[in-house]
């Protein structure tokens, strides 16, 4: 079994910062692409940021320059540092990771349960 557990969400004022963490645990051979998605109220889920095992990153245009994704390969953990938060960043944030459980299997996408980020004064 593989689990992704997020932490770090909460209520923050506009202009504030939060750091999300997501740790993968269980039977893991390797972790490939990791990323963060979000779903705002009444909207579809959107990709926020991704990071490869070689630390190549990609961001949603609206968060570029404000959010930073990083990972700790030794701990199978991905982070999302969110600065200059805006009310429109309010959403449930989900962690995603493509994980190989053995060297012989293809990678499979796993998801966390989500953590709520609310940006409001």
C-alpha cells in the first residue's frame, strides 16, 4: 500500500504565506513526478505545480513567482511554499505522485486526501 498525507493548510490573510507538505509512505521503489493540484469552490481541479525527480519544475501561470515547489527525495516528500497569497488561491490542495512500487512495475498515480487553504481577511 502507498499513502500520501498532506499537511500545512489553514486560514491565512491576503499577502500571507503557507507551506504545504506531502509525504509518501508505504511500499515504494521510486517516486517520479510529484505535484500539487487544487480545486476551488465551484471550479474544476487545476494543476498548480509539478516537479520531476531531477527537480525540473512547472507552474500554473497565476502562481508563478509566488509559489515554489520542492522535494526531498530521501524522504519522498514534496513541498509547496505559497507566498503573497490571494483570496483566489482559496481551494482544497491535493498532492499527487507517480510511484513505482517495484522496479518491474510501471508508475501509478496516487493522491492525497487534500488540505484546505483559505485566504481571507
